[in-house]
C-alpha cells in the first residue's frame, strides 16, 4: 500500500511540475483544432527556436519569444538562425498563399505536431501575433518540460486598428513604464498606441527649435488636491519626453508591431504652451500651467498668424520623431468664448467669410491637414473635428458616444470607435467606489467593455467598412502612478482585446471569465497590477 501511495505521489508531483497548456487564451484565436488522439509534443528546456537568417524582424521575434518564456515561465530556450534539423520551434513567413487562405497581413497559423511547433505568418507581424498566443498558451509554470497538445490554430484579427490610449500629460509616466504599457498591449494583440503628449496641465514633448516649450511648459507649480477642491499640494510637478526617448519608445513599440500615434491636442488644452508663449492666446496672458482639472476657456488664438507658424514647427518635429502614418491633432473640448471676443479672431472670420466661431477650428484643422498631407501623413481628430466639416482624408475618433462615428462613416470618413460608455477606463470598474483607487467618476465594469460592438447596426454594409476598430482611453487626472494605471487597464484591456480581435458571434463572456484566470497568473508573475474583482 505504502509503495502504491508513494508511486501515486511521485507521479502526481511529476504531473504538477509539468505545465498545463491551454490554447484558450485572450483574445481567443479564431479556430483551434486539437488532435482527437490527445498526443503531446514535449518542449524541453534549452530547446531551439529557429528562423531563416537575413530577416532582422524574424530574428527579433525569435529573441522576444525566448525572453517571454524566460520571464513568464522560467523556461530557457535558445534562438539560433537556420537550424535545419532538431529545432523545437520554427518561425517562418508563409511562402505562397494557399487558395482560400487569409489576405490579412496579421494572419498566422500555429501548429504543434510530432515535428514540433511551427508559427507561420502571412508577415513577420503575423508571426509575432502567433508568438503571443504560444506564450499565453504556455502560461507561467514551465517546469522542466512543457507538454503541448497537438493542435492547428488559424487566427487573424477582426479589426486592423486595435488601439490603447494613454494620457501622459495630466501625469507624467517614466519611459520604462511606457515600455511596460507597450508590453501589456502586445500581450493582448493591440497594435496602435495613442500617446497623448500635451495638455493644459503640462507639455511633455521636447521641441528642439523651442527648448523653453517643454522645459517651462511641462511644469505646473502646484496640483489641486482631489476634485478641484480649492486646496493645493504646493509641489511643482513636471517631466517631459526628450526626442531621443520618444525615438527609443517608437523603436521598442515597432519590435512589438505597435504603431505609436502621437497627439498634440489643438487648439484647446494648450495652457502648457500658452504659459511659455502667451502671445499665442487671444488675451495675451499671462497663463499658468493649469493646476486644476477640467476644460479651460483659454485656447490658441485662431486669428494670430503666429499660431499656425507655431503649430507647423511643432508638428514638423513631431513627424520627424514619429514615423506613424496617423498623427492625432486632438480637437476636443475647445471653447470658443475667447474667439468671440478677440479682435484678431473676428477679423480672421471676416477675411475668410465665416459666420460661426466653430468654423475657425475647421480652418485650423484644414491648414494642419494640408501641412500633414504634404508629408504623407493622415490626420486623426476627436469627433468635434467633424462639426465644421472635416477634410477629406481625416479620420474621426468617436468619443462622445457613437453618433459622431456614425455620421463620419456615412460621410465616408474612416472611424475609430472609443465611446465613453464602453471605452473610458478612467471610470470606476466596481460599483463601490470606496473599494478601489480613484477614478474620474462613472462606472465601466469589465462586462460592459466586453459587450461593446464597434460597428453600429444602423450602418449599411458599405458604411460599416469605414469602422477601422476600437480603442480604450486612459486619462490620468486621477491616476498618478504606474501601479494605478495598470489597475485601470487590467482586466478591461482583456475585454476590449476580444472586442478588437474576435468575430462578434464567437464572443462569450462566461468563457472569457474562465480564460481570464490564466491571464491573471501571468499578471502575477510579471508584476502587473490588476483589478481582481469582476463586475
Ligand atoms: C476627450 O475625452 N476629451 C476626448
Ligand atoms: Zn484670438
């Protein structure tokens, strides 16, 4: 009996030492065909990951896979190009398209069989998405050997735009944390990082031709305590990103197949700049870098020709640093009361034959659009930019509900859906606000994010094609530290990643919650903070 018991114990311990692999990851792949016979491929420590040499992106993919398994599961592999025999994991680009195979550049096939593990992508990007699936399937507990059930996974995302926004202007976040943020995005298959760089409360992008802008414009002398309480902390607060740091972040993101879309918000949310250049405001200032939250009535003067000169200089350097095809010009929450009372703005309206102040914003947008288009870039604006008529090329980011996006799609503008009701992750995620860190207000539980459908039913099939995808937004008036930012992000990012990636008929909230358990293991292992209660 004793011998039997000890045999059972040893067998059990061995089983526990081996990792449980599950291909039910987040976001769930489109098709998972497990072998009915239940065979497994044994991946052993020190096994080789290979690829065909001469492709730097594939080499980087291989190195990242090695790094992921080491960090996630304490499982060391080695990366070596051109290994013809005996490599356990082969990364490759699809040579030729098999009839009926996806045209999606992010499509990949992950197979596990007697020969080992193969990730074959339509492009290097597809291979990278497959690598994320493999690491999530393996999870955290590598042991000495990982048994992977034989499988064929065919996968591709539903939307080409899978965005995550981050406001690093209300609060500054260190470069290392921006990289962590990108890592978290990559883990979830997101591919567009919308980086909000300037605000009333701080200008955080270095402009070399105007060094004072970031030096002085990034620093507020104090910050209000709580919700515009009238009480201040008395502490100067600042920080900005040098161009060198921005380039480093762009390169880091590119390795993870994430595009970085910078946003310089205009013509409102500009007190950071107006503090340094008061002559660009309608009243001439002085202006302070704002110590409170909300929407300031002080905006750039639309009638002063220096305003456009300033903006063009800023965007020239921005485009130099950020290769993104898309450049975000903001355009949200820009009151027009100063324009109404400003002789320069009124003279400009007369000159252009405009009757409403709102059209002055359109005038600025169109000038910026011309400037950016000449550089081969495409402008994105918040949905306010649609009000006075958006330039032909412009992309609308619909945040005040989906109405703006619907109107834009009907005018054949491309649209990114990020309505407050589903996508504002600065809102609370639990009913009891005392049970969680600060939010801006509101209530956006994981289940609500999960229920989002980015393509409104009222759009025709043709109009629906203009919906590029969805994005969650993290504004940081009440989020000052990385741990808090991660908590706001996770697990609502898990929910949006399934909205962004999966076909709607494939989504299943109950199954998603089960899948989330394994993601939480990864978050624990990697030190990512998250909200563990799910509502
Ligand atoms: C926004 O939330 N002001 C775009
Ligand atoms: Zn003015």
